[in-house]
């Protein structure tokens, strides 16, 4: 996390020979008057690199040097004083030995003679094991393991320039410090330091763009990462409303149980943006800091990488860079990369807030800004094209345009696809609160080896269905709340969607439409004619005569899956891909939200969507066998006894 240094009040204490003492009293002589009684003046640089076992040297101004016996006190932001003896005094300079207890940080530099003292300046001190020549770099440092051994070939970036560490783990960037921080790409076989579940891959610059500063990173070696799981979690929208915190804690408890059941295998996680809800940063005083506290309260012992979503931008700003500042300060860079085993992961920010005007209008574009695309080119230049690449973003690259077709989603989709051309790329996205998959076989990919997996929201429909119908946390397309689990074995990849509160075998839901019926009778409190018409359009397919139809919602379907239906005696029936409104979501959320005297349609109702199949049975009593298979060898079957009753109770889960 970004830490802002606040100057502590200077306190007087009797200092003996201790290296570090804590100031604990506000009483004492007037330090301004005392300062005038001894004439010492020297230059305190804006930053200093302190090599352990060596000395820090200060330049004396106008011959006004300290004398033997004077002390230098280094006071940190907590008011703790580190005492250093002056040595090597000349009329032009003097030195102090670097104390063993000194830590990197921001310090006031104080000269002390007897019981007199004055503050001379302020500096940022970086304590290192060994010094490095910055050459012509403005940001430089070492990337090392826990034992202090430099790691070669680690990618380091300021968000614009990309460099690799040398054989000693040293990097140098001639940076403009445009974004105010530097960060690294976690190499295979290593893990970053963490603060709770938050990886600490970036550190902030403290000096102007012309002043060189040293920033080091330490990583933990973990050995082989050939086999592991990585879990992608969609939109959370925590805002302390709609019983969201209670529901979130319940689903995260299920998430923890799932991880615990996987044995000793390593698991990583990636969120897909909209962890928070920008409107409620201000209206409800629940912001990204609250999100970080909540996720760390609910989850531990996992590294969780984060994507920025449109609702994680600060709408009260008026620039793209400004809108990202809170996220960068509290959570992570808004674009970065990391490696786990044989896979390269990239996190991108495809929410362009350049036209923000400081109001709730929040007129963003779904695109990748030019600086980020240029960075992506540089990042991938260090990745072999035989390496599978996962790119996690918030807004999708493609959107559904029918039951089986898709359209380009970003303003600059083509440019993005050209940059990743030649790689096998799995885009993993959120934003829509729906579930769908794009394959290379879809024409929208242009024949490239491109996949997209749009993951449903953890919050489903902004926590409405779970609040109105506890146990039925369902997205507007009928997909249950859950997360995508990828199983990685070397470069072999497979995935499965895991629903909260159910095991991995829960992959589709089948409705006997003879027993699904909605009408205006379900919303007797709804008076407005326009809103009544909207409700009728949503439930139109579930009124009127019954046609012995069965609707199957296969939320994680892609064209490599098969959906087959037979009668109990083996007669094959045709399952046709259709777009449909999910009956469970209508019952759990839409009916209850429309059943009010409102003048406009409530937000987030059930939507007509793809990943549905419809089959017509011979009659109302014929039992069916529904079989769904994926490309990884999983088979799921329901022996559907008909008539099959429909109710929300039948689908509730206990979390």
C-alpha cells in the first residue's frame, strides 16, 4: 500500500548511548532559540542511499561544520529517533556511520549538541546491502530473492519503459516518472511479498523526474509451478448495501472451503474488476480501502491479483490518470503482468476515463489507451510465442450479438488483436454479469488463436436476487454466482465453472416450461402502464398455451460442448440453441422488484441471453435424459422426471 509520511512533533528526551530511542515528551526548551546558539549548516539531499556497514556523507555549507561529539538524529514518521555519531569532520563535509537498525524510509535530519538541537532538512533514505551506480537512470535498483541474491532477467517497468535485470539482478530505467511508481513482472518460480492477499509488486517514487532514486524488490523462491489452479472471480460490487457484505462473507466462506478441499496444490486468484462501486465511495463511505479490509478479513493464504473495473475509478476526477489514482494507491497498478509456471499473465485496464467531468455521468470508453498498448507490445516482446498468455481485463473484447454469434466490444479491438497475434491468448473478462465463451472458431476472432471467457459476477445481479430470495444468488442471464477455475499442468489448460454452495457437477439447469408461468397477476402492486409493458415483454415466453417444451440453461457453454436430449426410452430429440430469459432469475428477482408502484423499470432485471437450448418433448409426461459434455472429458447428466415442478425453493443453496 502507498504510505504517506506525516511529520511527527519533535520531542525532547535525554539521549544516552542507545542507537534508537523513542521520543516521549512534548516538554523542553524552545528549540528555535536553541538553534540560534550553535551555527551549523549542511545540505540534506532529497534522497540518500545508505549502504550497510558504510557511511553517509553530508556537504557542509560555508564552513559551518559540526564538531566532534555532535550527534545526528534521524526521526521517522512515528517519531522514533535513530542516533548517529558525527565523524570525519572537515570544513567541507562530515559523515555518519549507517546504524545496523536503520530501515528504509522518510526522515527528518536533526543536528544535536548537548541538549540543543535543530532540524536541518528532510530526506528519503534507502538502506541497501550494496551500492549501485545509477549511470543515467532515474529509477534503479536490485530485484533479489530472500537471501539477497540478485535475479537475472526479471522485467521491471514504470508503466512506460520496460527493462530486464542483469546477471546481478540490477535494473536501470531512464524514467519520466509519469505514473509515480515502478513495478516488476513476477518471474516463474517466485512469488511476491504480500499484504494480506494483496501482492506488493509496485513501489512509489518519491523524487522529481530528474533525480535518480533507488528502489529494490525482494521475491520469494517457490520452486516448480508446473501444476496449480488459478481462480478468476468476477464483479463483487461491495458498497455496504443490499446485505452485500453478509452475502459476500458467505460466498467467500464457500470459496475458502473449495480451496481447502483441493489438497496441497497451489492456488492463485485474479479478480476481474468492480470490486467496489464508485458511487458509494462517497454516498455510503465504502471505498477501495474498505474493500481491501473486507477481502483480507474473509480470505487468507492466497495471492490475489486485481483488475481495475469501471466502478473502481474515481468519478470525481477529470482525467484518465486521475481516475486511476485511488486504485493505484490502494490496490495495484492498473496494468501489469506476472508469470506462474509456464504461463504468462497480463492484467490490462480497458476503461478509458479521459472524458470524465467530475460528475456522476462517468462517460468512459471501453478501450485501451495508447500508452498501455505500447507497454503491452514491450511486455510481450519478452514472452516466447510458444507461451500461453492469459489477459485479464474488465470489459469484454467481444459481446454476444445473437444465440451463437459475437461482435467486437472495444473501440480498438483490432489493434489489440494485432498486438497479440501469434500467441495463444485466453482473455478472461467480467463487467457484463453474464457467462459466455468465444472460441477461435467464431468469425469475430479473425481466425486468430483467441479465446474469451466472460465470467459471471460474484455479486450476480448486484446482490439483489440473493437479498430478495436468500439462497438464489443468480445473474440476469440465469448463471449462478460463482467463479472460473483453471487447472494448469505445464502448458495444458482446462477450466470449469464452480457455483457458490454447490460442487463442480452443477453445470446446467433444466426447466419444464409446462410448469413455468408468469403474468401481470404476479405484480399486483405495479400500476404504471409503461413499466407493466416492460415486465410483460420479459415474461412473454412464459404465458399462454403450454407446448411441452424444456428450456436448458448451460451457462458455461462453448461450441466444443455438446448438449443432447433423449426420451427415457432412448429416442433422440433436437436441442436448438436459442436466446431466452431465465425463469429462475425472473422469479427470484424481477417479479419481486417490479411488484411495486414505480414509475420506471427497476435496474438489472432478467435479460434475454445466449447459452440456452430448447427441446420439445412428445407430451407433458415424457421423462427426459439431458446430457452435457465439455471439451475436457467432463459429462453431466440429469434424468428429468416430468412433469417437473418449478419454484425458487427447488434451487436454493445454503451458504
